C-alpha cells in the first residue's frame, strides 16, 4: 500500500464511501469494503503524521 500515495488512498476511500452509500451493496461486500477502508484510513493517518513531522522539521 505504501506505493499508492496519499492522494490515491484518499480517492479510494471516497470511492468506498460511495459504494457503501449505495443500496445495492451486499453485506459481504460491505464487510470487505470496511476492512479495506480501515487499512486505508490507517495508511492516510500515518502519511499525514509523516508530512507533519517533515513540515515541523523544516520550520525548526
């Protein structure tokens, strides 16, 4: 997942949200999407933390 980059991961999260909002998504699909979303959120959170640390080091 590291190769995908923040923007791609965030776009995938947006796509998952749209699919989850769709009434034709099966329960099995919902479970898979939720598992993927949890991983993507963790990835994005870590990426943002890294960006924050880099910006703070530039300001020091």
